[in-house]
C-alpha cells in the first residue's frame, strides 16, 4: 500500500492538485445535496469519504478481494465509491446471472474506463458502445463462425499450433523453463491465423513484440497506479503506467495497420483468408455503394483486430499456465488425466470429438478455469436506463462491476470453492456435469465472443501437452512449494515460475 500512501501525500502537498481536490470536493457536496431528497432505496455499502470515496479501504492491486469481503457485510448488491465514482457491485451467482441474463438490456452497456478511452478511442469491440459496438460485434461473431469457431477448420489450426508448441517444449529437454512465452505465442497464433489468415514464427520480431506489449498492458492495467488514474484522470495524467499503456497501444496499432496494409495489397475479393479480408471487402462494398457514416473504417478494423489479439492471447494462455502449474502441484490428478488419455486416445492425435469420452480431463480443465478466475470482476458494465434490481434502485449510467470471481467461488454453489477439486464437475458415476455457476466467460450481451474458440483451444492444447509430457517442479522444489498466489493484473495469471516438461518417449 506504500504507492497509495505516496499518492495521497502528493495530493495534499501539490498546490495544483489541492485546487483540483477542492473543486471536486465542492462537486461532491453538490451531488450529495442534489440526491438527498431521493427516497428510493439504493444499494447499501461502506460509508465513503469526500473525494476519496472508499479508496483507503481498497486493496488496489487485488480489488476483487476487497469487494468479496464487502459482499459478506453488505450483501449481493452493494455500492462502493472508487474515488468520486459510484460503482454498484454484483456478487454471487444469483445476482450476477440475474442481472446479466434476465436484465441483459438494463445492465448491457459498457463502462469505458479512462485508461481504455485513452488507448482505444471508442473504436473496436471491447471498449465501445452504441451502433459501432453492435456492428463490430455482429461482424466479428459472424466472421469468427465462418472461419470455424467451433468447427473443423479452427480445430485444424489449433492442432497445427499444438505441433509447434510441443516442439518448443521438447527443445527444453526436460530442464526447467517458464511456460509463459511459448503458451502466449501459441494462443496468439491461433487468433492470428483466424484474423490474418496465417500464423507467425515464434521468433518473428514483430510478433514477439506484439505479444509482449499486449501482455504487459494487460498486466499494468490492473496496477494500483492505473486504478488511481481511473479514479482521478484529471489530476494524475502523468502516471508512468498510463504513459506506458498509451505508448504500447500506439505502437501495436501501427504494427497492426502495417499488417493490414500488406493484406490489402494482396487482397482477392473471391477468397477470404481471414477476418481482415472480410472486413476490407465489406469496406469496399460500402464505398462503392456510397454508404455514409459506415462503421467499416480503418480505425475500427485496427482496434477490433487489436482487441481480438489481446483478448485471444492473454486469457487462454493464462488458463493454460494455471492448468500446467496445477498438474505439477497435484501429480495424482495429472496421473488420472494421463491414464484417461492413454485409455481413450492412445497415441493418436486428439480431436474435439474426444471431449465427451474424457470426462475427468474435461472436469480438470473446467476446474482450472473456475479456481483461477482469470477475469475476476469482468470488464465494467454500465446501466443503460434506470432499473430496480433485487429491491434496489440503480440509476441510468451507473457503473456496475459483475464480480465473476464471487460466482466461481460462491460458497453456496461449490462444495470446496477455494481448493482445486475436479469433482465439482463430475457426478457419482464419474461423468461430466455442467454447473450453472460456471461463468468464466461472463454472460448476457457482453459475454466473451471468443468463448467457443477458447474452449476448443483449452481442450486441444491441454490434452496434446499432457499426451506428450509429464509436468514436474524444478529439481529441488517440492509440489508443496509451487506457489498458487495470483499475479497482479487486469486478468489473473500465475506468478512467474518454471516447470519441467518431461517427455513420455
């Protein structure tokens, strides 16, 4: 919490910031005064301080933990102030699912945090609203389906990448190594092959930089500095991590535009190589038809590609890193997975069709997603209209945090919510069962559009790797010493670590 203390001290010692703080304090009391006559019941929550809100009560590196603790006191729908910004938090399976599914329209808008306004400028899919978002999401979904999301063509692309990844792991010759970079490259290549129509070599300089910048920005987006900036964007624009994220975004968009230009120069309208080609063809048709105010323009294409690349890389790779770490930490579960793979698959290549005959393996993958809770608070939502929800009145344009980790770790839904237990997804006969409280991809209008592709990747990468390797801690490190503490970030990865991939051959 030292960085937070330093920032607070700076607030109250800098003349410029003190003047800004006084101004915000006046606004705070004006806003309080203007709503004091509203008798409608709003969600409860901890009492906020003027200007700072509940800032001093929050662990800004892992905000989701503080919010989970608050839910024990204030219930499943409560209010927290991030500085002067009012946020309604939804906690637990019942509240989150009801809001996102039964009240999908009311809770379906995106709250674009200041840092993402800076880096995305309202373009793309993840951090946009209105007609542009609807058009880009619809286009991306239909195009991803056309290029095989959930079909054989995508399966072939993933299995091809499995071969490259296995080769990288084999080259480690059983010695300890960090799995992060090869897994990030592998998952990046799957989305690249669908978006661009081709994959990259792992040592391609531009590809390596695109992957590392995306990972760095996602990590930094969860830092205390960026949280402070999102609360007080007018006062702390100088924060180092903000400058880093803006720089990373600008360089990556430039690289993406270069790749798009190369594809444009070799475009053949009769043959779509990937999503970019489909977009460019649609763009040409709009231009030829004289369509005005089209959303199919260069900026939307570049940011849509960038959004898909970052989202398609980070979350899937982080889940795979967790899965291999958990196998090394709990070797008896790894034994069961590998016994099932040998019995059902043998030495042949795995396929998506095998999933239904691998219930324990499927349960291990699902349990990894549940326990890891990669996106603990989801990307913030915003109410599109006034809504009364579970007896509480929530105004239009209120920021909403669906606390996904509280669903995946809901003590009323899971038998042992805080431990790794594949039995959560198995019945008494050992067959796989679905669980209503399994929401790692969120739900409703803003559900992850790459859910089908991510599920296929997790299954094929995990089973292919476990077919070829046994994962163990480095020499001299016991299973008990493998650390499951999550790293800090906008998404939740394991801390940096090394494993040994020992070939079965």
